[in-house]
C-alpha cells in the first residue's frame, strides 16, 4: 500500500507540473498566477510573471516576482536581467548593474551580455560598454547584426569599433564585413579587410568582391586593385595579379574562362536581342556575341575596368571575326577615363570579316590623373544599314603600354 501511495503522489505531482507548464505558456498574468498556484517553485514562471507585471506598470509586484525567481534559481539569467532592468527603471543603476553582472556570470551566452551592453550604453557607454559588447559578439551568435548596429550607435569611429568590439576571429570578421556592406558602411571596410586579407579563405571571396566593386564604384582604383590582387595571390581568383607598372593591365583577354562580370573581369551587357557564349574548349578560344536583329540601335555589349597609369600611351589590340553582319558592322571600341570622367578614345566601326580572323587596334593616351579606365565594346547602327542578324567573335584582346621609342617614330 505504501508503494502505491508513493506512485499516486508522484502521478499527482506530475499532473500538477504538466498543467502548470501549460498555463505558464499562455504568457498572461492570469495564466501565470494559476501556474504558480499549482507549482509555486517554478522559477521560470515567476520570471515571466515579473515581465508581465512590468509591462502592466506594476513595478513593485514585478520586483517581488523577479526576486522570487532568483531566490528559487540563482542560475536563471532571464530573471536576473528582468530584475536588473527593473532597478534601472527605478533609478538604482548600482543594483541594476549588479543584477546584470550576475546574469552574465551564470550564463555565458549572448543575451546577458546584450542586456549589459545596452545598459552601459544608456549609462553613457565607455569601457564597460565595449567590454560587454565584445564579450557578446565573442559568443558567436548566428546573427550579430543587432550587436554591430549597437556599436555604431555608440561610436562613429570605425577603428574604435574594430579594435574594441570585434574579435579577430574569421567567422566574426566575415559577419562584420557583411554587415558593413549591407548597411552601406563600405568606407569602414578597410580595417576588417586588412584582417581578412592576412589569411583569406574561399568564404571571404564573395565579400571581398562586393567590397572591391564598391571601391571601383567610388573610383578608388589603387585600393580596389590591392583587393583583387590579394584574392589572386591567395588562389581565390583564376586570374594572375594585375600590375600597371609591369604592363599587366587586362584580365581574361584570351577568354579562357567565361566572363564573371565581377571586379576587373569582363562584364557582358544584359541586353534584349543579344546573346553570348565563350568557346573555351576550341583550338582558338574566343567570345561570340550574337545579334538577333531585335537588339537596340545603340547598345553596350562588353566592358572591362582596368588599372592604368597617368600620362601614358596604350594600345588595345584584338582579333575579331564576323558572320552575317553588313560591311560596316556598327561595332566599335571606346576607352573612358573613369578617374576624370573623360573619354580617351573612340575607334572606327569595324569592317566585316567573314573569311578569317582580322586584327584590330586602338591607341590612346591617359590623362594627368588617370588611375582607372573602362574598355567598352559597343554597337551603334550605322547610317544606311539595318539591324541584321549576325555575330561577332573576339579573341586575344590585349592592352599594352606603348614604348616611348615607338611614340617618337613619325
């Protein structure tokens, strides 16, 4: 009989606990009080009740509920946080800080440090804030965007944020870089990229290219080139580094790979009526651009950004072949100085070349401030012609410095 009584008591207690948990899940003050009537030692329910009472404006009762929660379970970080926020609202910063420190002591995850950091920022920031947010970010929570945003609310100094808040850990560096790019703070990327560049990994490539393209968009050619070359040196790009001093200016000029459209590689225009493909496996690799006849009368077809030096002469060389196009194809090259927003050269329209590959060239000279140029292959319908169906193939595109001795020849 004694054993049966114990079993019955255990069953009764289990049922009470079950119903207490279900009632606590409602989150209402009434449900929580009923849960605590069934299970008065439920610390979590006391903490939830404290939050609910705080929301309802009953601060005194909320404080008692939080205090009861931590009395029952000193490892309930949520209760310590609730009690700390209560004392902060009451104007007792010292007691609030003690509670938040205890929450961080018993729970090493993100939430207590997040609460601490916000508290310290409201109290004026300073070193306690940076210590708390650094520890929170170090917890490596999946989404740290809110923590990064809090750093920028505390300071507008990228170096201070990087040095005081962002641990030098690869996955955290990547998360912070992604945050800077997505939030439009690309100007703050230099420091985090310096860290990433020390040991770049395949996971860094997409972020680095996004940063590079932002640099190119703001005409920061030297910085963009450094990012591109670091990726190349680390084997994260299939192209050799570029070096305008050594005359290495063009990427993928032989079309051994399909244009990626990223960074200093070729970018194909997305134009209705125009299609392209790269014949990388043929004996003579080339890019073929097909015009359907429904293409615009004037359109860009292919472009590449390239580094260049100021006050130098260069020659763009290429081979091409056409099929089905009129004698005056309407195809031509132009070169723009992106640093000075000036046009450096516009080539004559290419003549049809149906039989075999024909050479072409365009010579130009850079300006006194040139650092970045744009090579553009384009189409413009020539007078007296119609937009016919046909194609043009390009091969062995080169961009070479013109030696001074060659410039001096008559």
